DNA sequence: ATTGTATGATTGTCCGACAATTGTTAAGAC
DNA sequence: GTCTTAACAATTGTCGGACAATCATACAAT
């Protein structure tokens, strides 16, 4: 006699969330479209409004629905890259990823991203890159701003690839880089200068559509981060956060 | 008299979710620990149980809490990689990513992952890789199984890197690869043979801890996918899903 | 040691209610 | 006719209470 597989019993709120999710993912409900009122959804699905509301909270946190600012009704939306990446970062942080793991990912992924950006960028992308670099170079005191401008530089590079997969996969790495960068940038005196110099070389290569040079300088840039961690006495095997 | 800045008032259910999230991320609540009962949470936070429940649905969908199978109380948990990746894949699909974008990411990311796996794998990792390859090679008919075994092969490779960042960032790519693979594998007669051959070479190189060869064969493997798409008449610029 | 029974705790779902805010419509002003 | 304003309806956020089903636990029976 074969064993019984456990029955997949889902509570009503989960089933409600599932059917609405399906409608959104299959594009039956399009972005910007307003959802029916909660009472109407409850009537159609034959459940209580409380149950509908629990389901809506799930969709809301998945980024599949949102409230337009200053509005009451929920509208269908596409998950924002920043928030998806935040969830990924949080998951990785809770799984005790180490500085070394993040750095290794950066080492592998950033050079091709820089190369792709060099090949695919537009004038506007380049301008954003230059702006980010200038903001970083112009800020010699505040740690927090320097960190944020560094992140913005990487982010601009990701956007310049015009590849959503690259950009979205890239974003959690940036977010995970920030804490170690924050811990390092004041401990290592030459850090700002080296970051600024690398940014300038990379920007120049991107502007010249020189993918190989952009990639090479990015590789050096990432190596520098590791050197900086070691100079700052950060334990590379320690978890982030 | 200065103007009043608009107060950032969030609904109660969001604030409740925020404070519990904070407790979990700061490790004040540890994994496996049981949350207080809903009524108790409602009492402590001074809100209604319905409000607490809406907040719990958010945490549940974020993977921060879960119900142990066959249990009632919710326990603190760490987001599962598979589910985080599923959210990323869904977000990318809703943002109309194209085959080409996914392929380009694979092209950049898979070779270093293969190289890292070659350097970092254990005996168990290699066994999983071999198993996945054998399952693929032994399945000559069912499309669905072939697709799943291909995905499992990539997944095993990601696990063999022993780098959570690489593995988690890798997973959405695998999930996004599946539909196009499913569409291609039956259209292109030689696809199975070429995938199988590449897997064998890669497995061999990983087993020999030969990172360069593993990377090179993976690069060829990924190029083959693109060739397969073109042979199958898939429009590379068309969105996935 | 396993099976059955009793009891309390907890969740899933429902119902109804109400204040606050938003959306809509009708009346009035120019 | 168009714009403003006032009244009204619709919708959400939150609350309180209710109840059945299920889970946890302790205890008795075989």
C-alpha cells in the first residue's frame, strides 16, 4: 500500500490571494487597473471581508497591488525593483551571508555589468553616471553621503545596461555592500581617493564604449574593496548586519 | 511659525508588521521561536486581533514567519531561497523581461558560477551534480522532466559554490530559463544531446577542480542555448511568460 | 506502549458596527 | 457654460464579539 501524500489544504485567505495573483500574472488584471472594493470581492468569492483583507495584505507586500498616494482604492501594480531587492537583501542577511560571499559575487558580476553598460548606455545613462561620480568626489566629509553616492554609482551602472535582469540581480549586491563600505570608508584614509579614481576610469571607459577597459577597471575597483576591508580590519568571514 | 511637515502615518497593520519585522531582523526573535498568540500580540500592541492578523499575513508572505506543518502557532523563520527567487522571477516576468535579457545574464553569470563550483565543491556537491546529469541523460522522452532536470543541474551547480549570494542570485535565472527551454527542447532535435554533452564536460571539470575548463564549457553551453532558441524560431526580443 | 478521552488554547472564519476619508453628484455663483 | 461648493454615497481602517475546527496537553484505559 502506498503512503498518503499530505493534503495541500490552504486557508481561505491564501486561496483568495492565489486567485487574484493568478489574474494579475496572467494580465487579466492590468497594471493601474483598480481592484473591486473589498465588499464586492468578498461577495464574488463567497468569503468574508476580513478574509479578503488578509489576502490583500499578502498581495500588497508582494508588490502586486498598491495604493496610489492620497487614494483609497487599491490598484494593480508591478513590483518595484528596489523593494524586491530589499527582500532579497534581507533574506541573505538573515541567512548570515558573510562579507566574503558578497565580495565574491561582486567580483564576478560587476565587471560584466560594467562591460554591458559600456556597450548599451545612452547619453542620459552616462549623465547619471557622471553625476553620481561628481557627487561622490565632491563629498569629503559625511560618511553616510559618500556611501550613498557610491551605491548610486553602482545603481546607475546597472541601469545603463538596459537589462532588467542584470539590474535587478545587481541591486541586492549594492544594498549588501553598503554596511561594509560604511565600516571601511572612514578607517582607510585612501579609500575615498581610490574609489573616486576607479569611478572616473570606469566612467571614462563607459563613455568611450570601451567594454574591455570598463570591465578591467571595475575588476580592479572590486579588488580594492577587499583590500580596504583587510586594511580596516574587517573579518571577511563574519556575517553582515 | 514653521510649517508642519506631513506626518508619515502608516496604517496600524503596517506598523505592527514593521515592529515585528524589526524584532526578527535584529535577532531579538530567533529562528524557530514561536510567536505569541494573536490575542496576546493584540493585547500587547493595543490593537485589535484583526489588525494583528493582517500584519501576520505580510510577515508570512515575506517568509519571516511560517507555520510548521501540522502546527497551529506561527514560528519565526528565515525566507527560503526558492520562494525569494520566485518573487524575483515573478517581478521580472511582470516587467516584461525578454529572452535576450535572461540569456545575457546567464552568459555573464553562469561561467563564474561554474568556476567557483569547481573550486569550492565537496564530494556531496559533486554527487548531486552527477545525479542531476544522469537523470537528464536518462530521460529521452518527457519534455517536462528534461526541463526540470536541466534546472536541477544548474541548481546543483549553484549550491556547489557554497556562496549563498551566488546561489540566490542564480536561482531566478534558472526559473526564468525554464519556459524558453521548454519551448526549445522539443523543437531542436540535437538540443538534448548538446545539453547532455555540456553537462558531462562541466561535471568532469568541476570534479577535477579545473575552474577554467568548467567556466569555458559553461560559456559554450550558454551560447548553445541561444543557438537553440534561434533554431527553434523563438523571438529573442519577446517577453517571457 | 499505544489508544482513547477530556480540557483548554489557538486559529480560521464569520458577522456587524462605526469613524474617517475619498469619490461623486447636485446645487449654487459667476 | 464653467467653476466652486455643499451634500451625499462609497470605501477603507479598525474595532468588538462570536463560534467551529484544530492543536496541545494531560490523564485514564487497554
